[in-house]
C-alpha cells in the first residue's frame, strides 16, 4: 500500500467525523465527540490523493500511543495490515519511540488480529465509560 502521511487539517478532521461504520463498528463513528488534540492526527492519502484513513500519535517520553482508523468503505478488505504498518513506520521515524502501545475495543476482534500480525501482543485490559455506549472493555497491546 503506497500512502502519503501528513498532518491532518481541520477540514480533513471534519471529513473524517462524517464517516459511518456498520454496527458494531459504529462505536468508532467520529461525530459523537470532537477530535481532542487535533495536532496528534495525521491523514493517510492514496496515490489519487483520497483520504484512506487517519493515524493518531501521542508521544510521551519514550512511549508512543498509536491509534488509527481506516475509511469505512475500505474495512474488511484485507488492507488493515499494510495500513497499520505504514502508520507504525511513520510514527517510528517521526517520534523515535522506545515503545509503541495501542488500545482496541475488545469486541473488535478483526482489528486485534491485525495488530497481532503487525507484531503487537496483549498486555492487559481496561474499561472506559461512554455516555452513548456505557462501559466498553479495551485490550491494551504493545509492539514486541
């Protein structure tokens, strides 16, 4: 997958907020809360300049928290592993972390499998509360 990664603009974040996923992945719809810390978001564009997804990076010392989202129409098509790897490489070059971690909703089995294929291992679990969804369990993962 050939992608270019760049700092997300306000208009790109507004576009991403309109994306709608099929249940149960509608948990990831971006219209419920505005993007906090928009400076941490980066867009991924394909060769035609279309936004195919976004990456989120929170650098804290030698730790890099990694998040990502693939455009809804592209999910479930075998593109996830390459998409994850492009973002990881970008994050490694830009932030030079000692460790990379991420969290994924426990119900999102397909994402967890992709993350494991990309070299992440489960390190724990935690629960977060959301006004719309209630309590959601998350799986903590770290790149090995």
